[in-house]
C-alpha cells in the first residue's frame, strides 16, 4: 500500500510538530525513569507513564494529520487516539494527588482516575463532538491541578511554581485549540493544532524541570 503525505500545509505542520512532541516526550520519559527513579520510584513511574501516553498520542497524531487515508481508516485511528488521550489525564492527576496528599492517596486515586478516563472515552464514542469533549475533560483536570500546585507554591513547596507555569501554558494551548480559528505563517503555516503542540513542548520542559527539583 502506497503511503501518501496529506496535501494540506497546516496539517503537514501539525504532523511535524506532533513528531517533535513525540521525540521530546520519549526523552522526558527516559530521563525521568532512568535518572530520577532512585529518588522516588512511584512518582517517577507515574510521570514516566504520563509521558509515554503523550508520546503515543503524538505519533498517532502524526499519522492522523500527516497521511491521506480513507474516512473509515481516519475514524479508526481517532478511536485509538481518543483512548490514549483520555489516559494521559489519570497519570497527570495522580502525580498531582501524590504531591498534595501523598503516596497512599495517590495509589487509591490512580484506578479511580483511570475509570473516569474510560467513562469519558466511552461518552466520546456516543457523541459527535469527540475532541471538544476531551478538551473540556482536560481543562477541568488542569484547573484542579492549577489549584493544587498554586496552593503548594503558596506553601513554599520547591518546584511547584514550575508546574503552575506549565499548567497555565497548557490551558492557553487548550483555549487556542478550542477556538479552531488561529492560522499564522511563520515560514510554515501554523494553525491551532500545531500551536497547541508547540506550547505543549514548552510546558513539558517546565514539568520535567519541576520534577527534577521536587525529586531531588
């Protein structure tokens, strides 16, 4: 079967930024698991899995945005991507729970948060505005995390301020993506999806730096 790159310039840019995001998050996952595992194995494992899920979503997005395919294939690819995206949030929020309430609470929270993620995914299967549902789900999770890390920053917890910055950037990215209107030419044509990826890359650096401070 011949693989053909999609014709849309903005979709090509989106696919390219997805590749960059995937490469970055492989590095993030590798760094956290290999370099920080000895400091706090459970916390390192949680965040490693969060970045692994982002990596899978990024490379899946590269396929969905970058290749021409039939409608049924495109639909099936997004079915898989929807599940992966829904699974990023549980690991992210488990990390937040760990920082606020500790190890035992985070162990209890993970299966419940995964169950919520599965429910959200099942809901998206029954409704047409699939990605908007995910954006709302992600935004609620991010607002909860922002409140948590905002409180930890106020209490003087080392590294928490980096998470606050990262969450604010991701929320900005989610707002841009939700508008579905942004389009800018900076050598290449960027739209709301590619801007989301660029901002996510910046936020990931802050998260990893914050984890490095907290774990050490």
